[in-house]
């Protein structure tokens, strides 16, 4: 299955495609430039994979927490692609994605505390534990001072 994943919830912009058991992606820190960066990144990733937009069979996107505008950029792009291609969509927590990466890269971890700058002297925060290789939320995601 050819799956595209998009995240613009933070100052970074990332796109990846999973196809034929391979993953190709791009990542760029581009504050306030996600709206002009994300489409060329998607085009490049699809080109690198030898895929056309019509080959996309599913889309995942980072639904935050994160920047209000950044989340909406990913959501708007996802919605437009999904409607045009008639493919399913899955939203993913940005904090859960961070925790999953930590568990994947450090297999001995049992707990991860993920945090993202929420600006205005606050932090988006969540605690995750690993269960069968997957990050599972303990409690709830929250904003703390």
C-alpha cells in the first residue's frame, strides 16, 4: 500500500511515503514557510519513489498539538488530496509520533515523556509507555506552564 504522511504542526515540515516496504521522506525546518514548502516536498518524495499522486492509497497527517496554522496546513492539504483521490485518512498525534520514534530508536525504553514548545511559556506534554512495540498514551495530552 502506498501511504503518504504529512506533518507541519511545528516549525518543521515533513513528508514521507511508504511503498513496496520502503520509506522515503524529507524533513526541513522552515518556520512560517510550511505552506510554500510542503507541496514541492510531496512532489519530490513521490518522484523519488517513482509514484504519481494517483498511486497514493492512504494519507496520514499530524493533527497536533502544535501551531494552529501549521496543523491546518497539513489538514487542508490532506483533505484536498484525500477528496481528490478518494483515499482514507488517519490523523496522528505529534506527541505520539515523537514517543514512537523514541521507542523505535531506543528499544530498551519503557517510558517516554514527549514535549513540544507551545509558545507563550507553555509546553504540550504527554507520557507514553511502550506496549507490544507501540507508544500508548498514559493519561492525556495536556498543556502545562
